[in-house]
């Protein structure tokens, strides 16, 4: 039995695939994507091992099918992105990223739709994004804003910001996004001095900086008293409850504990993609 045959679905058909599963060299970057990848690896390792009970092989195939198919299924059941968002994602994935940047940093379809829902149900008009990358989340939230609404998006890398601006220019609502280039801590301090306040804040920047950004948002009044804070990657590839071996993993683990114990806020962790925490002042 080949490994591929061993990974068929429970009814003998092909195993469901996830858009986040490794394709064309992309690596899994969510807890469930990593689980699917590991289960596939185990299935290949035991494919030709004699003595493995058929029931164990069937359970393994079903576990892998469930994990590998989850994110693809969620995408299929979520309202489709706009043409501008689809084009932005395509351009981001076509870029030859180097260093610490990679296409997998893109928020993507489902998380973009989630953020749009938050903007709409909270009736936000002023939105702040800390850590823009190529602008998928910023443009998604801009599409959900009412007339006169604005997204202020902070990005450290000038080249990435230029790519995002090009994509925004192709959107009918791109002028709702105000891009601020430079260290986010400096931008946030300046916005606070200007008396800016935001109904919704999406935090998706450098993970070791999360704790400092939280204090700036709360202590300097950037988050409106009735505002909503949305923090990305708070499940960081499963590290907070498994190994936490990377600097980012340790930073997110510490941030999660700090937020949990912070009397200024109440929060809920949503297992969407790589984890999203929603928090509000109390």
C-alpha cells in the first residue's frame, strides 16, 4: 500500500486538502495545518510497516482527513473575497520574499472575512492595524467601513508598504487606508499625542512587541473605552501549549498569560487559523 493510498478519506475517496497545507513549497503555519502535516508524515512512515492493525490505519487516515480538510472546508463555507482582495493575495504569493518575510504572513480569506464581520457588527468607523504586511487585512476592513471610515495601518518595511499602496490603488475603497511607515511604537506614540482613538484595533506585528503595544493602546487611550482589540497569532503554531521553542513562541506565551491576568480587559481566544484573541476593556 502506498502512502498516498493510505491517506484516502474514510470512504476510500481522496483525502480532503487544505489551502493551508504545504503546496508548492509553502509550509503549514497553523496548529491544525501542522497536525495534518505530521499525521501525513506518520502515515507515510507506517505505510509499509507490517503488523499495523487495519483499525489503526483507518483511524490515522480519518484523523488526517479531518485535520487536512478543516481549513479548506471553512474557506469554502465563507463568503468569497472581493476581486481586489483576491488580486492582492495573488500578488503577495507571487513575490520572491526573503529574510523574515514570507507569503504565509498574509491574513487571507477567512481571517479577512472575520475582520470584516467585526467591523460591521461593532459599527467601527476608525480602525487601527499594527503590522500591515501587504495590506490584506487593512483592505478587508476598509471594505466593511461605512462612508467616512478610515483604517490607519502601520508597517515597518517601506518596500512592503509600497506594494500594499499599489494594491490599494486598484481598489475602489483603497483611499480609506492611511499607511504609516516606521516603527509601530513610534507611530502609536505620535497618534496618541494627536489625540487619535480607534473603535477597533487589529494587532499583528512583531510578537516580542505585543506587550508594549498593548500598554500603549490602553494607557494612551488609542483604544476607545468601548473599543475592541483583536490580536493575531495567539496560538502561534501550537507553541504556547506544546514546546514554545522559538522567540516568537515564548513571546506569545508570555503575552497570553499577561493578557489573561490583566485586570483592565476581558478576552476570549478564538481558534481561527493561527489563533485570534478578542479583548475589550472592563
